[in-house]
């Protein structure tokens, strides 16, 4: 089995896989007939016109819903916190996107995107386990554990010749992600590697029963979000560069860059509502560190970073915001109906859902 992604650079890339995902969602998960329900789809803040039109066309032509709406991720994350204006920092798997939302609309010129995300942190964590702990992460399917004499767990390697490399990497990274989520936390102040070496270690049991002690790598891995060049300290992690080949910006730098792209009269309001969202935003102390660093770089403006204390709400903020938006009594006026599509075509979505 090959593990492939439906997306590339955060946009739909493989339309056949997308169709299969939609079929599975409607038939196996939701168990609904899409032709009987309006469909709201969340979309990346940097989505392009061609992809938007193709998405709308596929949904109407294949599933024939009575209406469709596309909503920007940043707008929905902002709504999930009860705000119509905010600066959303969406830390995802493949990338982090920073975008300003004003009065419920995305300010397109504010969108900044960089490759710092869960994938990079997972790879750094995997390299740290090998370098510092001398342990190799074994995928859960590659061995069998059973209790031997005296209650000692015995590990037997399994022969799985038909396993593909993409599946092995997928399962291996899942373990690295669990280690990261279990032990990592953002350092309180400016990261000092020598000082953090004296911090107590944290134990973690690998799936094969090995117990490792994670030291200052539990601070060093998330520090990559604030100092991307640190990624090169982990063996096997090449220098992180953006799509243009330039060095990648840190999270605070991306926030400031996004704010500076906006009109002067909205910057103060954006600084007072910086919203953290996405699965990679869940690490302890991230909110406090972001607020401290931004406050040091922005003068005469109060910076407030908002992060839901309920981690599930932060992780699924886009879905929560979509639920809030779709439940508004006035929202029915915003849907793009099937008759609209048949009369004007998919390009109408740019006016119905700008």
C-alpha cells in the first residue's frame, strides 16, 4: 500500500484521490446523501482561482448538492474564537499560514506561508531520538511483543516484505509525532542550549518496549519554530528553505510580516487578537512565548495572543468555525445554489464566497 497525499503545497493536487475521499466521507463516515444537503468546504487561505472553480465543479457534477460554499480556513478559525477580526496563525502539518481577517473577510494580501509545521518537527524529533538516545524508531507493524518468562517482554521482528517505503515512513513518523506531543514544550525565554542541558529528562517508552530519556531535545525541537536554522542541528535534516529557495522565517517574523502587509488603521486591532490554531500549535508555552517575543518587537501596541485552553478546540478550530457560520440565520443568503452554478458556472464562487 502506498501512502500519498491529496494535497501539494496545501492545495488539492490529486483530484481522483479527492473524489475517493469525498465518497468515503459521505458514504462511510457521515452516512448522508450529499444531494440532500448543502455542502460547506473549508479551503486554504492561499487557494487559487483555478482550484476553487475545479472544487466547486466537481462537487456539483459528482454529488449534486443543492448548494455549495467555500470558506477560508483563517476566517473559520477566527469565528471559532468569537472574533470577526483577528490575525490567525495556523500551524499545520506541512506548513504554517498567517493571515489577517477583518470584519469576517480574509485580507488576501496579508497571507504569509512557510514550511514550518508538524512534518518538520516530527523529522527533527525522529533524528533527536537516534542522535541523543541511540534508539531507532521501529514502526508498530514491524515487530510482535509478548510476555516471556518472568514477565519480561520479548520483541520478535516480523517479516513484512510487501510493505512499501511510503507506508513505513508514515508509520514511523506517527511514533515520532507521539513522542513530540508527549514530551516537547516551548522554552520559556530565549533558548540556551547549555542551560537546557541541565534540565531533567523525561522518560518515553517506544512501541517496542525500549525506554528512552529525552533531554533538552524536548525544548530544542519546538525551538525550530522560533529559530528555523536549528533544524540543521539534527542529523539528516537539510536546511529548511521556502519555495523561493530563501531561508525560512520564524513564527514571530511571519506574524509581523503579515501585519505589515495590512493597512495601518487595522494593525493595532490585529495585534490585539493573534489567534493560534492547528495541530502544531498545541505545545505547552507556545502562546506565552509568542506573546512575549511579539511584544518585544512591537512598540506602543498591546499584543494579545489567543489560544483556546481546550486543545481539541484549537486543533479543530476550522471545523468549529464552520459550524458556527453555517448555523447563522443570515447565512442561507450566501450559499451558491445549484441553479446558480448551472446558470453562471463555477466562476461565480468568487463573488458568492470571496
